[in-house]
């Protein structure tokens, strides 16, 4: 049996930040692979001995960063790695493969496709 992770209440980092670090560590050490379902908020709260709300806020923060994907009535799944592997820019300034899988990539492109070329040409600075 794995020893419990201790989340310190009077530490320099907030409890939420400590839970976020714990979750990212699970991904980076391949305990949770990309596509894997993570334990429920309740199970994580019991394991870490923190409130479910603390876990929920940590999971939501990581979901907003694109590390997790939440699905109603399905659970939370690992979307991509959490540590240095998840950098969005490469050394040459290009976009990394991890960033290309983000759901917001291409929104502008798809909006332009829906509007069509005539609508876009009419959106110049003087026509607003």
C-alpha cells in the first residue's frame, strides 16, 4: 500500500496548490496516463485528507489549463501531461504538439470559415 500524501495546512503553498502539484505528479510519473479516468473528487479528498472543495478547485484549475477534461456523468480524464512536457511553445517559438490538441485552437479559423471571405473583408478598421 502506498503511503498517504501529506497536504500541510500551514505550508507556504496553499492546500489547493499542493493538491494541484500532487495531481500533476501523478500524470508526470505515468501513474495516470493520457486518456485515463482519475479517481473521484471524494476519493482524492479522502486520500489527501483535505476537503472535497479543495480537490474540486484544484481539478478545475488544471482543467482550465487543459490538463484534464471533465465530462458530466462520466468523470474527469487526463487530457495531456502536466509538467514540462506540456509547455505550449517550443524552443524555436512554434506551438508544441500538446498545445495543438487544445480545444480553443482553431476557433478563430472556424469562425472565419463560417463568415466567408466577403464578410471578413468588410471587417476592416474603417468599417467597424
